[in-house]
C-alpha cells in the first residue's frame, strides 16, 4: 500500500529531525510491505523572510489532498514570535480542523526522569488536548492600546459541539487502551465557571454512554501536582487547548524531555499532522546533535493513525531499544551519538523487529 505524506520540515532543527524520521520510514517500507511517497513543502521562517509568504492558499489547498502531514518545527529567531506560530502552525490546525491534539506521555526503560521514585510502570498516560477552540480561538481585542488605560481581553471559546467531539474521541481512546480505563477531565470549575461548567456537563452526559469507563475530574493546578507526585493515577486526560498546552510540557519533562515527546494534530475524518512537540531549537541547528527520537516517534504515530499498526509497533520497539541500550542521555549533544547515528540505530532495530 502506498502512503502519500506531505512533509513540512520547517525551521531550525526541524529539517534534521524530519530527515531521520523519513530515513526510518524508508527503512521499514520494504520489510513492512509499504510504500511511501514524500512530498516536501518549503514553509517556515526562511520562506517568510525571502518572500513574505507564510501559508499561501495554493499550498493549503494542496495539503487538503493528503491524509497525513509530517511536520518538523516552526519558529525562527529572526521572526517576531507569534507570526509563524499563528500564521502557519495554528492556521493549519484550524483550517484542517484538527480538533484533537494527542500527546502520549510514556517513560521508556533506561530513560532519565526527574521524578526520582517513578519508573516506566508509573508514567504511561495520554493527554487529549482540544485543538481548535478555547483561548487559542483568537477572540477578544484591545481597548485604548498603548495608553495607561489599556485593556486587553482574550476570551475562551467553548462550543458544545467542539467539546463533545473532543470528549467523544477521549472516551473512545480510553476504551481502546489497556490500562485502567479511566478518563480524567482536567479543568478549573472553581474559577472558570462558564467554560468548565459546559465541559463538566458534557463530560457527565457522555459518560452515561460509556459505563465501562471510570471518570474522574481534577483541576488543572492540582493535575500539575499529581503528574509529578502520582503520575500512575492517570490513564487518559482530556482538557481544553490552553491547559493541554501547559500540562503536556510538564508531561514531556517527566517522560525524558523534548527529545522524545511527540504529538498528533488529528482530524479523524480529514488531514492529520504529526510533529515532535519541542520547538525549532535554533542553538542546536545544523550541528547534527539534536535528538531525533521525538520526530521518529511522531512518524510512528503517523503510521499508527494510518492503520499500519505493525510497522508503528516495530518503530516504537526500536525507539525503546535505542533508549535502553544506547543513548547516554536524551538531551541534544549528550546522547553519545549524533542525530543521524540515532536515526540509523532506530532504522536498523525497526527492520530487525519486522523480520
Ligand atoms: C505546541 C506549541 C504551540 C501551541 C505554539 C508554538 C503555538 O507550544 O504545539 O504545544 O501553543 O500550541
Ligand atoms: Mn506547547
């Protein structure tokens, strides 16, 4: 089966790590009986600087024709923060209606976690972050700009339909996982009484249709505390866009850092986009020292999403082996291997796993 994948290497270390992901996909293609066709798109800070274009409508139109996009990183030191993030990353998420941001938090054996008393049996959960609404919707404005009386308003949009489709995805995912079938709603019902009242009512209403799933609720601040103190309590967490953004950076740290954290921007019926969740890491660019595992894990999620579960599992096992047997650290420059060597290792183990 041939899979056509749009590749957006983007900025900074994005192209380096995406190259390793593609290396691994190409390596397993034969043994897994798959074919990949990669179509590269030049988007990001360099193109913006050169041409002023961020995401031309013609490119967006082409991207709508794919099922999957493989993204490296967005963000350029010479471009004011917000321009590329809003104009490219968030625009893609919104235009392609990728309403789920799926972020697994898994600690692999041999990987360093700052949580001294916790191990791989404790850190294995997934965050389902709503990805098209909330504070990210861009609602609001500024009054009396630049004056001492300035007022900036940024509103959180929470539609019942948007919340329901996110919750439905989370309930279904919880049902499919082999943990304790527990779904935790993360919110702030004690303060954000309009938004999270809607989330809570929708959550309880939907729970009626999932009697096999245990439901729980935690405030977002307490969630940060539990993620550090008792991460083993979590199976699936579902939350809004902003809270999901924040708690998944914390999640990335307890699973070993940005070197391994991957995510998927998912539209189950449309075009989904997979990415390492760390940024473009300008200071490591071009040095062949950045950790490509997060990008390789994103490629693994992409395959899983396409239904290629065997090939995806072979890559996941290979990542685990490389973590357990080879890397001294997951941090850039401290791995004991270069970026491309890590890619070679994963590719080789993944091939072996398919034999
Ligand atoms: C992420 C990033 C983005 C977000 C930024 C770069 C716009 O932090 O993917 O988590 O806030 O969603
Ligand atoms: Mn983030």
